[in-house]
C-alpha cells in the first residue's frame, strides 16, 4: 500500500502557507509511528483526560480548543469539574492555554455565557483562555482537541482529538442513559439526552502536528473579534484580548506504534483579512475524503451528526455509482437536535436532499439508521467517524455537511495502520491494500455496540462482522427486527440491537420552498472562494 494512494500530499492539501507539512526533515505531510486509540463515549474519554491532566507538573504544557465549554461539567465525579481541574493545573504551574469559540448570545441557544465563565475561571488561576471569534460571519470554531506536553518526560505526551466537547450532555456511556449534567435538545431525547460520541487518544509524533495546529491559531495576529460592540465590551470588562507568547515547541514525541496519522483541517476563506497560515482557507478535510473515496470498493461506514448537503455527498454518490459492489452504512440522529417549527424543517431539508442523492446512486446498497437505547429513547449521534474498506479511518470534529467542509474551523485525524488485520488475509477492496487493524477494529467496536454483539472469545474465532457484506446484512436484519417489534406494539422480548431504519418525516412542498433558502444561508453556509463555488470544487 502506498500512503499517497490514500493520504494527501503537501500539494494536495491546497494550503502552501501552513507549516503543518514542512515540520519534519522528510517534509512528509503525515507522521509515522503513532499509537492511536479510540475512546468511545465521554464516560471513557473524560476520566482518561482527567488522569492525564492531574499527572502534569510545573512547566508542563496544556493546550486546548473547544466549541463550547461548561466549567461545571464533571470529568469523573464531584471535584472533577473541568473548570476546577484546569484551574488546579494552572495553580500547579502547568502552562494552560485555551481557545474557545466566543459564540453568539445564549438566548440564541449557543454558548457565550458558559465559554466566558470557563475562561474567567482558568485565568483567575493563572492560565489563559481566549474567546475566539476569528471566523467568517455565521461561522464557528468547532475544533475539539487537547494537547498535553511534558518537557523531560516526552513518554507522557498525548493529544486527544475528535468530536467530544468539554461540556454538558457529553458524559454518557454505552448504556446511553444520558449525562446527569444535561441540557435540553429536541423533546424526543428526553430530560437526559442519550449521547453517542467519539474521541481519539494519540501518542507519538502526531502530537506535535496537532500542537503545531494550535500554535497557528494562537499566533494569528488578527483581533479576536471584528465587531466594534464586542471590542468595546472587551475594554469595559478588561477582557484578555491578546495572546501571550507560548514557550518554544518541544521536539515531537518518539515513534511508539504502527499508525500513520495525517492531520486534516477546515478553515474558511475569511473575508477581508485571511488567516496568515491559510490566506485562502484550507479544505484538506474535504480533499482528504474525496481522495479516500476514490479508493472505496466494498464498504463505507459513517457515523455523523448531520449527513447534509447534496454538494458534500456528491463524492460519496460518485463512488457508489462507479462501483456496483460498494455499500454504505450511515448511523445518524433519528431526530435533529432542534425541533422548532422553523429549525426542524430547515434541518430536515438538507438531510432529505442528501439521502435522496445517495439512494439514487446506490439504491439498496445505501442503508441509513438511527439509534435508540434499550428503553426506546432515541440516541443523539454526535460522533464524526468514517471507515473506508477497513483501511482508511477518520475521526474528528467535522460533520458531513458544507459548513464543516468549507465554513467553520475543524480538525480531524486520518489514520492508516501499517499492520494488516490477521483475521482478513485476503484483500476485500481488490486494490492490494488489505484490511488494516485500526480501521477494522474501530468499525467492529462501533458496530458491536449498535448490534448488542460481544467480540469473539479469541482473535482467530470466526467473526461475521469482519466481512463487509455480512456486516451490512447484519445491520439490515437487526434494524428490521427492531422496527417490526415496535410496529407490532412491542409484544414479546425486545430483539437485540439499537438500530432503527431511518425514515425522515415528509415535508410539504410549501415548507420546502420556504425553508430551503434559509437552510443554505443559515444552517449550511459555504466558505469557499467564489470561483470554487461556481465549479463546485473543494
């Protein structure tokens, strides 16, 4: 397998201004020798993050970005509130630096008050947390990662990157009873919305790549906000609006595993003054997907919060059209997060049009599911993951929608494993790549949760989910059985599994006509330069 068959070269990233691809002596656009572990659910991620932060000493470095931060969210029981934990680290002499999206007013159901409070708590303890609004109008900083560095103890260096915010609703586990510290979303999810999510724990040289990405944002010379009103309020409240210098970046951690990691990002083509490190924006997430999808032959496995926009799913549709044996499994929320009279149809329009395009391309080879817990409550799918032919895997902050691929700031990690999966000696994709251990294990672990299946007792025991076609059929059968049980009044034992066949409600032509323009302008804006928009390129 040639890495350039699956990963972007420096030129293909399309952003010559970034230092991401010129950091190493070989100038490779990825790093070798990493150890990457999936942390499924906040209940897995948060305690590990807590332990890693509490192990930091004076002079160590803690960097984080987030979309929303709730200072009282507990990582692992009383006394582990994220604001308290970060403040205690700063008091111990850890260099704590954070970038959190400033957001819009809380009355619009965003997170300005919480993010402001988290920053104040950290800064009172001696750290620094900036409220960052250096985005396009209507955009957000959506990256969610933490980097922990340890001068003199590089074996402890670790980065956490993915889709899990440091905020309410995220602390759930595989039982999906929800986070005790919950915020309401759509009524169908109840008081404590069940939440399915995913983060990566990364050791090795890729930690340095993710840190370098943080430093590019931190050192951006543009004002944190262009709004005159916001800047006056900053002066009135004596807010920190200038980033203090970071210590020099330490050498990358030594190789420690078999995983090649490429850090991919989205930055918009920012109006007026662009990013110094991305003057025309960066769309390497979109480009990375498009390149990997051209290799897809057998199975695309997706978990996504949105799966919106016919522009974005076109590359998936092209792959399905080109290869008659290719199948697609998508796991998405059964109900959008917002169920208002206007927001619900605006959300559904983007999804309905995207799924229609996929089904026209793949027909019965496209299967889309929602999740529910064993009590029958829908599970909100917030994970952002893709596995292609059990070779290429991607986990990050980005969703399959236009704003994640062009408009907001995002960060994802594409992972290729040097080791083949010993359970699959033949080549399922027919391209000589063979199933890779990380990608296959990620797909299997996620699939087993949704199917209520245990892993085989031994590595060499038969596992029907290893075969992509058998896995596709297992999803179909499990969802059909659970759908039938519900349709028959839930009589008899509940079938195993949490999968429900996704069927969006129908929208009237009038509703579609009224809401479609709002969806494009407000929900799924486009941050590409005009020339790329006209050519529908990323």
